[in-house]
């Protein structure tokens, strides 16, 4: 029985060289564990820029490059030369020629199923490329080309291909490149695949704290929960250095007395110090931007409620 494809929205990368890039993929469609992503045109443009940057840095002879050629649906045919700056030997006499490809694009026929074609660069192709000009005012169109320069230098006739879109997405590098899931790192220190939006600690990816004070708020909550896992929020006085005034589980205030409640002086002091350091590292600014809610109070004009993310069941 054939396996049903399960397409998900996620992000992929190749170590720290390519990505992270938004994509769609079937997590079960793998080659030696590697993924087969499909990209929107915008993401393909990002990938193209990254591959070209790598080629400039490391050399075209060790990098595949992706190229996006733009045109119009009613444009005349155009020819484009994609050059690597490399040369290759063409005969036993040691004669060499530029390692390059010519891409001919029949813009007006693309919507009827025609495809761009890739060929060796000839004098006629270079002449046609010099005469080519983007024309037309029709709908925007794009052609994506994948070139494997190492194999092109060795004369392979499959080293370059046009990547045709399927349902608006471009499949690039599947069963060929070592794509893996991009990660996001929760404030708790746990690494999660990009599409796994909820960490085991309960933190949501999109709410993951990014500023020093927001990180300190989470850390103070984690410190309090070591002794009272039910903690949901706390009141903090900012009249001087930040210090905890009260701790809550829902609407119920938790006893913070050292001899009658769940907390000891050391734990409360540790939470205070975390908040102080977070405040110092944040510099001037409105604490409300980090989720601190001002609480009107007769005794203090600087009383704030800080809330902690719900624990995952």
C-alpha cells in the first residue's frame, strides 16, 4: 500500500552554509536521512543568493548554484549566459574554453508547457545573449536553473537543469543535497525542529523570549518553579532594584515566608538577582515591551506583574 504524502510547512538548512529557508516537504520522503524540500519563488531567490555567495567565496568548482531569471509572459525569447569564471579542457591539445551555459527562454510559450533549454555556449549564443532584452508588460514570470559546476567542468550533459515548479513550488536539492530541519532554540536550552512550535517546557516558538529582560523573566519563573511548579505569575517592585513582592498560582497568592511557604530565602534571592541582571542588561526602555504589566498600587508606583508560560501537560 502506497504511503500517503504528509506535507508540512517548516524550515531547512545545510549546517550553517545554506538556510534557514521556509519550505514545504514530506518528512517521510528522505534520502539517507536527508530531506527533500520545495520552495516558493521568494525562498528560491534567497537560496540563489546564498549559493552565489558561496561560489564567490569558495569557488564555483565546488559549489552548485541556483539562478533565477526574470521575464514577462509576453516577452520575446531571450538567451542568457551563466558564466562561472572557470575554464575546462576541450581537446587533447589542451585547448580550454570558459565553463558556462546558455539558457534560452521562450517566455510566451511557458504557460503552454514549453520549457527553457540549456546548451553549451557558442559564439551565436553569446551574440544572441547580447541582443536579448527584457520586453513586454505581461505577468511576471521566472525560470529557475540549477548548475552543478563540478560535473559541468567534466563534460556531464546532466550537470545543469531547469527546475520546473509544481503547484508554485520549486524542488531543489532533494535526494542530492544534505538538507536537514532548521532548529529554534528554546530559552530553556532545548533545541526543536522548526515546525515543532511547542517546546517540552511549554514555551511557544513565536513567544520565545529574545530580549535580556524577557529571558530573565522566564529564568526567574523557572527558578521559582523548582520549589513550586504551580507558579504562574509574580509581582515585582521596581522602586529600587527589582525584587519579588508576591508569587501566585493562578489567582491564589503563594506564601513566601521562609518558614511556612514552599520557598526558601535563597531561592527568592536567586530570582531577584536574575531579574536585576536582566534589567541591567536591558538598559533603558519600557518594561511593558517585555510583557511586564503595570499594577496600580497605593504603596508603590512601580509595581508590575510578570507572567510565566504555562507548563506543558
